[in-house]
């Protein structure tokens, strides 16, 4: 699976967002999402960083499709009270 396919699959099947919703979450336009989801579309470094930050994604998974997709969130001390 290419990086383009991985991102599209994540958007559609994991977070179940439209391109417009996904773009808004990343702070970009819908046309940008459409472009980098296409086969051979360029996924820039800033886009990869935005994906990882917005969705708590593992950068190695985004780039290469290995390791876990999403980092588990650390438990806060307040959740154990």
C-alpha cells in the first residue's frame, strides 16, 4: 500500500471523514487532500507532520506502513481517580 492509499484508507475507514472534514482538521483545503490521496500524489513533510499531530499517528506508519498506526494516549493521573 502506498502512502497515498494509506492516508485515504485512514480517512475513509478509520476516522470516517469526508475530504472536506479531513482537510479542515489538517488546516488545509479539500483540493489538497484530493491531490495527495491520488496515486503518485506528493505528500509533503508539513502534511505528514500535520497528519501525525492532528490524529496522533505514528510517523513510521504514515511513511512506510509499518508499526502501529495510532499511538495510544498516555493515561493521565486524573483518569485513574
